[in-house]
């Protein structure tokens, strides 16, 4: 009796892009993530990078979702669609929020106020 080998089936192998598909959405996603992360690493203090990256990723997801709503034909039916990119940005934003701490952000955003004698 012949058993089908599911590990070597065509569906389980990595699929090559068809002639009409492009890797541009994936490359744009990776470049956008890396550019944002590099800029934040260069400009922000280390403890604030993950929470800021989380907010930035969620904002990017919102922008791509708006584009996906306005232009529902963006992306090929078998390729990477705009909603896939929205999900990836959201996943990364949530992961960065979970790994980041909020206390450094509060300290960074809190204005350095001087003690006023009338409030003591």
C-alpha cells in the first residue's frame, strides 16, 4: 500500500513567485521596518526604543489598512496583499509593546518641573 508523503508534496514546499507576482511588497515592508528601527536607535534613548517602535509599527499598520480599504485591489490574489502587510506590522507592533517597558517612556515624556513652594 502506497502512502502519500506529505512532506514532499508540492503544497508544502516553498512556493516560487509566479510570473506576475513581485517581491516588492515584502522588500518595502522589510526596508520600512529597518529604516524606522535604525532612526529610532539613532535618535532615542535605548529604553524608549521598543515602545516608540511599537507605536510606529501600529501607526504604519493603520496607514496600510487605510490604503487597503481605499484600494481593495492592491496585491495579487495569490501574492502578498496589503492586509498581509497590515497583519505583519500589527504583530511586530504588539510584540514590541509586550517586550518594552512603559516606565522609561513616562520618565522621558514627563516634563522636568521645578518644585514650586506653593504646592508643598
